[in-house]
């Protein structure tokens, strides 16, 4: 079992070593694998917009897949004072602006969505283990967000890398993933 701090640093370096072409190609492979997911009967999907400087998965390809299925998409804006996310329906009129941390976010307060209304949540991460325990950036935004979602909301991580074969140290506030999409396929986690 490794601690989250060392895993975070290790995976930030691993991702930083990817070329822009690799990020592009791997992101398309992930989006193609999103098509294999089995929850297209759901209606409201939450998707994060990538921080390009951190070489996150290019989720615009996933967005195309979701919108191609005529599904509604919510995106978030960070409240750094409360360390919480507010969610808004993505429309043709949504204005996106990159904040001081490099995070693309919706502007305005129209069409706010409650976390409990979301059916599927795609989650950014740095590392994940074979049980669905994840390592993010360590600020707890997603743990607080996922705690507000319905218990039956499907939590899907997306990662360039396969799950670690050892258990990540977790605490009572950590919420594990249900599924993971990587360039090589889809993994369904069983709760331990």
C-alpha cells in the first residue's frame, strides 16, 4: 500500500512525460471505449473539462460521444473558498472561461444542476487501484461532490493508465469508482 502523496507525484510525472500527440491519441481511444459503456439509457451526464497544462484526458471527444447519443451534459465551476463544485447544464449558449488555475469553467448561473440529479459522473484522476480507489489532486473537490450524488449514480474514472495492482491508502471520505475507462478498455470494479 502506497500513500497518496507519493502516488500523486509519481503519476503527475508519468502524465507530464506524455507528448501532446500521445495525449490526443490516447484520449480518442478512451472516447471510443466510452461507447462500450452500458448506461446509455441514463439521461444526465457530468463531465469535467480538461486542464491542458496538466495533460488531462481530452474530454471533448467524450463530450462528442455523449452529445451524439442525445444526452444532457453538466459541467462544473469550482468554488475554492468552500472547496465545492457547482454544476451547470452545458448548452450552445454556455460561455467557458479558463480560471486562474487553468480549469475551463462555465460562466453565469443559468441552468444550475443539483448533484443528486446526475445519473453518470466522469471523474478525473491521477491514479486508481484495482478496487476503484482513486488519487486526485488532493483538494477533495470530487469526494465532496460524489458524496452529494445519489448512491445509484454511476461513477466512471477516466485514465491514460491501467489500475495499480496494489491497494491505495484511503479514508472514510473517499468514494470509490464503479468503472474505469482507459485506452485499452473498460474495467468494472467490485466493492471489497
